């Protein structure tokens, strides 16, 4: 039986390949695993992800349990935004601790922090919360760096979803 080197699951004249959903999931997991960074880089990324996860879970719980009501009242969009941002931060914090979702969670948290930085710099600049732009900007940068470092995992996850 003859197999091609480029794509082992490709059908040839002498054999028929059957691709099951289990085989697709296994191939997706192998692709994500192959996209992992080097050992030292991986250790540094996990340390950063654990610290970021602790921060974002703490921020999310503060928003979801009734804290920061005045900040979101000053924004003027309503308290639904507080719950939405709190849920997004909680999901991102949990996602940072999930190996195959870490890159995607970091990208999502970078987007949330970019939005928070813009709101803090433009809408809340004359309030007591305006100085938080110097907290949200570095958090946005760190989340973006983690997402960039995990970019191959994001691509592998996207490829697995598209199959």
C-alpha cells in the first residue's frame, strides 16, 4: 500500500482512508500540542498567565459582586456593562488557565483592556477613575504579548474549529 508523504490521510489508488470525527479531534489536539512554545518560554508564559488569571478573576468578582458601581455609572452606559465586562474578565481569567484556550483568552482580555483604556482616557479622565488608564494600558500590553506568544496555538485552534 502506498501512502503520500505530504498528507498521510489522502486517498490513494490502493486504499481508502476513512476520516471519523474522533480522528479529526485527535488531529486537532496534536496540532495544538505541536504549536507549543519552547520549555523556558512556556514556563514564563504560564507564570504570567497564572498572575494575569488571578488579577482578572479578582477584577471580575469585584464587578460581579456589586463593586465599582460608581465607575460604571460615570461611564453612563448602564450597569449591564459592568456585568458584561465582569463576565468577560471571569471567562478570560479561567481561559488563561486552560492550555488550549490560553492564547484566545489573552487576546480577548487584551481587547477588553484596550476598551477599558480608551474609556478611562476619554470618558473618565476628569473623575477619580481616570488614573486607571495607567493600570489598564500595561495589562493590555501584557495580554497582547501573551496572545502573540501563543499565536501558533490560536491558529491551530482556529484550524481545528474550521474542520
